[in-house]
C-alpha cells in the first residue's frame, strides 16, 4: 500500500497549525508501521524541494507562487500531483486547503481519495464562495470522509449530505520523555516556585479567544502566572491589553519557542488553557500534549466542535462557555483552590490520554480505514 498525504505544507515551516501537525504524525507513524507514505505540500519560498525524514517517505515541497488568506498557492504542486498521482493507492487530502482542492479537480486522480475534514472555512467567506464548487465536487468524488471526533462528524452541516461515507480517526501522539529542557525547567520552577503556573500554547488569531483569557486574570483569586506561547496577527493587540489592565506582573509573553521548550513549559505548568471561541478550533491537539504529561486542561464548549469531547469535563479538566472571562476565572480558581480536585483531574488527564489518544491507537485505526477503502 502506498499513500500520499496532500495538504497545505509540512513542518518545519514556521507558523503552521494543527492540521499540518496531523500530517506529520501520519507521515512518521505510517512509515514506521511499514506503509509507504509520502507528503505533497507547498514550500514557504519560491523553490521546489524534496526532503526525506524517514527510511521511505518523501516530502515534496512545491514552489510557492503567493500566499493569500493563510492559503499557499503553487502551480508546481498541480504539475507534481499530475506526475506522481498514479503511484499511490490512496490520496489522503487534509482540508481546509483551497490549493489542494484545485489541484485534485484539475488532475482528477484515479486513486482512492480520502478527505480528512479538520474544520470548515468560517472567517474567509469570500474565499469560500470561490472554493465551494471544488469542495462540493471533492466531497462527492471522495471514497471516505474522516473527521477528528464523532461529535464534529455528527454536527457538521456541510457534511450532512454525505453521512453514509463519514467516519473519524481520533488524533493521537507520543510524548518523548527525553525531549525536555532540564535547565529551563529548573529556571521556571525557580522563578515562580511559590506560584501556580497556567500556560496557553497557540497562534494569536481571532478564533483562539486569548482576550477572554487575559481579562479573566483580572478576576482570578489564585496566586498564579500565565505563560502565553505563540505569535500572530493579534500579538501586539494582546500585549497592549495586558498593559492597559496592569497585568504585566502575572502574564508573560514568550513568543515562538522550539518544541523542546514548549513541552518543558507545558510539563512545568499546573494547567493548560485553550479558550477558543469558534468551531474553527475543531480538536485542539495541544490538549492532548498536556494530558499526556498529566497536565489538566481548561477549554471551552464550542457548538459543533470536538474540543470538549477531547477534554472531558470533570475527568481530564474543566470546560466552560466560550467568550466568558468570568467562567474562565472561576474554573482556574476551582482547580487551584481545591488541591484534591487538581490531583483528580491531573490523574484523569493522563488516564484519558492513555485510553484514547496514543499514536499507536491512531495509526492502527487509520490503517483499518485505509484497508476498508481499498477493499470496497
């Protein structure tokens, strides 16, 4: 069996999101499992390159023509897909990605096509008008549509006409216990040894709800510090908000950090917060990264999203209403002012990860789905 993952781009290109992380997990996991998996995406510069990070799988990075509305456009990606498409039994395309939709429409591959529906296009409404035709064509053409949780599959209006071919694969990962910065861990614990530590990891974009988390810290009674890891278009606005509210002493902007330092900050924290406000946040992989290390999660109950399916309220953390600083503050205090409850959800987070979100479980399930598509 040979599989091609088709999507926007592939790490280590900077400022990619959860979709590209999933492509990375699949690439390594499938090749380790013994299934040949290549990846096709767009480079972050006007140059085509081919990388190889495993024994078998290739990474095709096609020349960037231009970038618009977070979409990478590339003419060479279309030509590359046309050239290599018949080598694969399955083309696994990760959406939303307008460039991938256009490329598939033009090349019309004969392989089985699996759509991985990570989220709907919500904010870019004018862009969606342009790509909706291609999206509808591919939904009809596809052999299987995968979502990230059963909740997201059930509640998606765009996918309702295609329920007969919808399934899901729960995204999982492994955390390398050696992938921590011991020196940084000691510094974190030394700098804030008497304070509880809260961490946010993600982009500074509209759907992440960072403003509500910042405002919550005007109401939090617990003695704690908030680390904000990431960058994006709202970063300056959020820094100005922290200054206006006089919260500089308890909110720390860390910017972009490498993977090793990111995991060190999560491991050293007592609570991870994902305050997202729109269903563009369909899953929240960072929740699993925290749970794998026994760090409980505070996230939001977003309509038609799978975020609160990943983080089970009262078991692996707490879920609250989106766009609600008061509930965020109350939840933070509930964790830190009740030691027994904090221990309970910390243990629950690790147990839920082990039960549902390991890399082994994910790859085994994905291979079953692949085999089913080929048989049918």
